[in-house]
C-alpha cells in the first residue's frame, strides 16, 4: 500500500541517497594550489593537470544498490517479513557507505600528505536516510504485529 507512512520514509530516504549522485561529498586540501573533490565515482581536482583522477567505484556501486533496494522495499508491501529483512540489510549497507566515504577521504588525505579535509552538506544525507530507514523498519514491524494480533483473535 502506497499510502503507508513507511512508504514515505523509504521514498524520502531513496531521494536523499540519490542526491549523492549529483553533489560533491567532500573536499580535500592537499596544498594551496591543489583542492580535490570527492564525488560518488571519482576523486578529481579542479585543475586536471595537477592531479589525475582516482576512481571510487565502490561508492558508486554501493550507492546504486542502496537506492535500488529502497525502491524494491516500497513495492514489497505484501511481504512484510521480506521488507523487514531488506530494511535491515539496507541499514547495514548505509553504514558501510558512510564508512567507505570516510575511508576514501582520509586515505587520500594521508597518501597525498594533505593539509585537511572537509565534508560537504551531502554527507548528512546517508545519516538522515539511516534514521528514515529505521523509522520505516519500525512501522513495518508494527504493521506485522497488528496483522498477527488479528490472526490470534480469530
């Protein structure tokens, strides 16, 4: 059922995660002339002559899987047990994504002897999505408990 509150939570979480496809996630200051930007698929400099791109394909794959699973969960409303399992799986993937973003940022900073790194506003999108996914999980569990209680009454 599309009108359930968990559907809104899941769609909002999928939208927030898809924002990471279009916005830079972090900036790494290596020197005064070289500032690197972490995108979902690469770490690139504003001046391509100073730095060759580093591919961050694991972030892209994990991000695509998270958004896809979020949308799959929405349409599995008749199978609440599978929805619960996929929600827990997606929560773990989101925590993995946060760790992977942190790893790529700090690893690049340390390897290039950078000065500092700064996470940009899109880095809060996975955190908010984790909360929304957790709220959806609790709402799905509440629905499942309600259906089970009706089965006991009969």
